[in-house]
């Protein structure tokens, strides 16, 4: 998953690796991308996020918003 960012742009298709790498950044999975990793590879991560958005417009933002909303209430979906 990290290789798609670290080794450069892969094929022009949407791949599982691209989706996992981008979503790991959006969900702030520090076991995959530490804060330092996100800072160092910021431009490459942005480029991959843009590629992902071209394939699945709106999904990345919706998932991030959903995750952040659930985190704000203690990690659950109830009110």
C-alpha cells in the first residue's frame, strides 16, 4: 500500500493499493502513514488522492467526513 506512493505512480487504473493508500491517509491510520510520513510525502499523497478522486468522485470526502463525525461523539454512531 505504501509502495504506490513511495515508488511513484502505477498504472492508470484504479487499484486496491491506490484505494487503500488514499483511504489510510484520510482515516489517519498512523500504523500506515505517520505524521512524519504524511509531511514528507505530502505532494505524492495529494497526487494519489487526486487520481483516486478522478475514479470515485466524492467518496474520499464522504468517508473522511463520516469518520470524523463518528470520532467526535466518542467513536459511536449514536447520539
